[in-house]
């Protein structure tokens, strides 16, 4: 008990001495031991490394996870030393919605098929994003975080100890100076001078030892830069691989769908079964008008094959004017013998007949004829 009381009193005395020395230094009433220029440069370099590492770490976390609530949740799981639960990426969630929508609209319709294809690509993009985030977290964020939570804390602790050793040293210098000034007035103070000199030698030794320890830690910042440089290269490699994957996925999707030159808008479902399978109609502003022959009234006893929905390709004659060339945007499978199957990027001749559904045209390719959906075509001038 008595030992604890003496230790507390000693600690309180040391704290008071340091506080007094620090205050007098700030007021310009006491001298301060200055560190050498190289040591000061090491301190400045360490502070700069810490500040920029924090900023890069925080912004990379924002890049990988823009949702602040999700970042807070991941931080809490990490502090509790628990595994972060798997989270669905935005791309994977969009893929799920597109697939569900395709099932509702009909997976066999052009719109439903396209939704499925785009949804699958979004799923692959989401999986690639998940892989990139995982790789970047391990190879880049973790080393930066380890530096801030490990090496930097050790450096900060040793710097605080060095600061205390310096305050003790300067306090001893001040006491020795006062003792020598008093000795000049009375020879009885010689013991105080000797005591002050002894304390100064001890504090000087402790200060030099702590300065060397701190210097070695600060010089280790160079190794930290080398390590962070390697991690930065790995981050760039992961990001390059991720964007290359995304680019390839989109190229594959583009080849499946074809390049759309016009603007597409949705249209209401037609009452006829054939029209119900058509994709959204092309906007009028982007699709050139196809000249049509004036409607010929139906004569009693003479069948109108177009109006009745029965088309015999051998009976169809192209109009004298109004035929157009068209490029096929993407593949189309003929539903029956009255339709013409299409292949993406091929060129065909198209025209309209009186009484035809406006969503359809007559297409010709060599000796083959049949109905083709307008939305699968790019009409050329």
C-alpha cells in the first residue's frame, strides 16, 4: 500500500514537471531541445504518409461500396471480428428483376427473350463486380488498414514516449541551470548541482535511447511505401481485369442483340396472335415511312388474302413503287409458312400491302417471300 502511494506521488510529480515544462515552452519562458533536421524530415514524411493513406483508404472504400449504411455495417462486423454477410450486387439484383419480368411477359416473346439475355449479362457483371471488390479488399484495403491500425499506432506510441523523454530532459536542464545559479550565491548548493547533473545524465541517456527507437520506426516508412506500391499494382491489375470482363460481357450481349440504330418504345399488344409476338414498335421519328398502295375495297366473292390473315407468297406481287431495302437487326424465326425467317445483318427488300397490320411488312430475299415484323428491321433510304 505504501509503495503504491509513493509511486502515485512520483508519477504525479513527473506529470506536473512535464506540464510545467510544456507550458513554459509555449510561453517562450523555457528552452526546448530541438531534434536534428533529418529526424524532423522523417517525422514530416511519416505524418504525410499517414494522412494520405487515410484519405486513399476511405475513398477506395467509397468506390467499392457507395452505400454509407453498408460501409458502417461492414465496419461493425469487422470490429466484432465476425464474417461480413454476402450482399447481392446491384447488377445481380437487376438481373433478378429482368428474369422475373421476362417470365411475366412471356419468355418466348422477343421482349421476354431480350430481357433474359440482358439479365444474364447483368448477372455476370454483378458476379465480376463481387470478385473485384473481394480482390481489392484483400490486396489493397487490408494492407492500408493494417498500416494505420498496426505500424502507425506503434509509431505514435513511441513518439509520445519520446516527447515525454524530451520534456524530462529539458526540465532537468532547467533545474541544473537554476542550481548552478544558486551555487554562485551560496556554496551550500553544491549537492543540488551534483544531483541535478546526475538526473540530467540519466534523462539524456533515456532520451537518446528513445530517439533511436523512434528513428528506426520512422525510417521503416520507406518499407511501407514499397509494400503499398506493390499493393497498388495489384489493385490496378484487379481493376483492369474487372473492366476487361465487363467490356467482353457487353460485346457478347451486343452481338446477341445486334446494334439498335433507332429508338424503341413499348406498344400495346395487338389482338392478332402474330402481332402479339412482336417487340416494341419503332418510334415514328426514327423509322422512315413506307409508301403504301391505296386500300382496295373487298369485292364480294373474291377473297382478300391479307385481310383474312392467309398469305400465299406465290400470289403476292410487289407494287410498282414503294419497295425499300432494309437491314435485319437481329434473328427472327418464322412462326408459320406465311412469315419469312430472318438472320441478323442480312439485307432484304420490303414493301406494304393494302390492309396489312402496320407492324408487319412483306419481305423478299431472292425467291423467298413472307411477312416480317417491322421492329426487326432498319429501313434504309
